[in-house]
């Protein structure tokens, strides 16, 4: 463990540590191991018999605890990413495995086994929890659950799959964004532009008609995702308009070259084309980061 002295600092939990606590079915702490007490900064006698929310961090959205309690009281285990607060206001992130203990079909106790959370998952979870927390200021817990479920749905993931992917440091982006190879399409734009310029320079205008339909598999992809939630995003709208601009400028370049003796005066169009390509993929990266 690495403790910071100032208030509100992150306590980094070692991979070797396992933080364990057990509660009854109302969330009263029955057991806490040494490492639990050490990290949270409590004596064991100060936590036994207390409600587990003594280490609840205000940054945690309510909906995560709703999921937790709904599942464990049905006798099901779950994993959850949780930010906890220690007695002096420091905080620590954990991946908790929460497992109910059943006797004669009834949940009598619940134990949580916690390990540190990897940084990749933490970064994504911080953004998601902050959005949920904000949402919960003006919405009910049921609405927050619906919000979380649509977030997962957009990514084609169940809650458990989402947790699994983050634990393995795998992408949890929107499924359409996850499956498109950006670099390939960026390179295709660059190569296509070079091809058109070379063809124009050699005055082989006839060849250009042949490639037009193949040009924009990216444009076809844009059309195919028209019902995805990110199409309302301003960065996405820029992706579409820069892609349109790229193709219309390329056509303009060809048309002007056909009707002109010299292509030297068309260099500003070429510069614009390079900028269009950059703008398409910079904005796409913004969309990818958000969804
Ligand atoms: C076994 C078990 C472990 C729990 N561990 C935590 C925990 O580490 N941090 C936490 O904030 N809540 C934990 N909870 C959930 C709390 O009981 C409580 O629901 C949560 O802190 C929200 O409190 P609130 O409803 O008063 O806001 C745990 C619950 C159980 C059953």
C-alpha cells in the first residue's frame, strides 16, 4: 500500500492485498480483515456493528449499490467497481467480488472480496460514475438504472460483460465504433488522394471514374451507423461534413484540372484535402472517446 498524507488523496492498494468484509443482510458489518481496517483507517472495533456505508464515497452513484443489493439479496454474486473513503477523507478504488452466503435458500450473510482496480478501467469508470452522479441529481434511481442499461446496451454489453472487459483492459466503446478500423480508413483517404493527384498529374482522367464507387467504404459505414446514439453529437456531425467536404473538394480538383492547362494553381485545394482528412479522424477520435 502507498498512503498519501494529504486529505482526499488516492490510496493505492497493492496487488497482494485483499480487502475483505462481511455484512448481514441489512449491510451491518460483521467482519472486517486487517487490511480493510488499515486501508480505511479504522480500528476493527469501530467498524464491527456499523453500517457498511461508513466507507461510502460521495462520488459513488446510488445505482451501483442498487444493482449490488438487488443481486445479492436474490442470492446472486456480482462484481462492482467501487470508490471508498477512508476515515481521513482519502479514497481508494477497488474491484469488489460480492458473494452472498445462503442457508436453506435464504441469504444470511454477504462477503465482499476486494482487489485493486486497473487504471484503464478506473479512467472509464470515473467518467461513467460522474455522469451517473450528475444524472441522479435530477432523476430517480429507476431512471438512473435505465440510463446505465442504455449505456451498456449501446455498447452491446451486459453489466457483467462490461465489468469483465474492463477487468481485462478491453475496449467498451459503442459496438459500431469498436469494430471500425480508423487507421485503415484514414490511410485509404490518404492513398486515394495521392492516387487522384498522380492520375490528374498524368492526365489519365478516364481512370478516375472507375474508382469512385470504391472510394468511400467509409461513407458507407457512416450511412450504416445512422441510428447510433452518437450521430447527434457535434463531433460526429463534423466527421460527416468533413468527409463530404473531402469528396466534393476532390471532385472539384479533378474538374478544375480537366479544364485547366496547369494544376499548379490547385495546390490550395490539396492542402484543404489534407486538413479535411485530419479533421475527419480527429473528430472521430473525439466521438470514440465519448461513446
Ligand atoms: C458485503 C457488502 C459489502 C459492501 N461494501 C461496500 C463498500 O465497500 N463501499 C460502499 O460504499 N458500500 C458497500 N456496500 C453497500 C452498502 O451497504 C451501502 O448500500 C452503500 O454504501 C450505499 O449506502 P447508502 O444507501 O446509505 O447511500 C456493501 C454491501 C455489502 C452487502
